[in-house]
């Protein structure tokens, strides 16, 4: 299908990867490929985490409902606390998921069409933010992102004069913007995929009876 639209001379990302690993002439692109692979692996792991969290959330939510039916408010609050903690992790992972999807798309564009090294700068910023978020909640994702980050940072220093000053320009602000959008998306997805806790329990949580 792609050949119909773009012609036989247009390389897909798969063709690009194969050609890069046939020779040693483009180390920067090879590092970007490794980073891209690790990001995709991290996204797969996050999807698995979220599927398990959603299943566990349904089980705990049902426990909340059952406890309320039995008028056991103490147990209901206990289960509600677990639900709250679980949803905090879900929100963190969804936030990282959105940001990494953005990073993955940028890496794919860079690999297929090429470009200046400065185009990878916001990806590094996203990686650094993501690493800080997942370290305590998803160690295997953290490892993948650490490898991806190392490859990207080393690729920026391959065959290039000192660009450390250039790398800092606008890096934090763009990464921050991506994560602000990601947090909004995470809030929306939580509302879509997770049932709202009974009002009695949410009010208890706000008053401090149930820890957030």
C-alpha cells in the first residue's frame, strides 16, 4: 500500500532499520533505532501494567460495593483507599504512556526522514521526566528508558562539536508542555475507564479519613 502512494523509492522505517544495520556508516541513526526499540518495549510494558491495574481496580471496586451493602463502612473505606492508591499509579503510567507515544513518533520521523540532532532534544527531555516518574512504580520500564536515554544522549555527542549549551535551550519547556498535555489526557482516561467511588467515601478521603 505504501508503494502505491509514495513510489518504490520511499523507504519504510523497517527498510531504514535493515539498511542501517548492514553497515557502520551511520552510528547516530543506529543509536536512535535502539532508543526507539526501547521506547516501544516500554510502551508495551506500560500497556500490560495498565491492563492488570484496571482488572485489579474492578475487583477492589466491587469489594467496596459489597462492603457498603453489608454496611461495613470500615472495610469499604479500606478498599477505597487501595483503589485510590492504585489509580494514582494508573494516572502516572497513563501520563508516561502519552509522553512516550509522542517521543516514539518523533523518533520514527527522525529515522525515516533524517534531520538535525537538535530535533532529538525534546525527546531527551521527555525521557528524563518519564524516568523520574516510573522508577518507583515500574522498574522494568525504568530500565528500558534508561537505556533509551543513554543511547540518545550518546548519539548527540557522536561526531559533533560541543553542543551541551545548545541542548539546554528550550529543552525543559518543551518537555514540560508535553507532560502537561499528558496529565490532561490521563485525567480524561481515568474518568472514562474507572468507575467513580461512592460519594460517601470520596468525602471521607478529602477529610483525611481515607488517605489519598
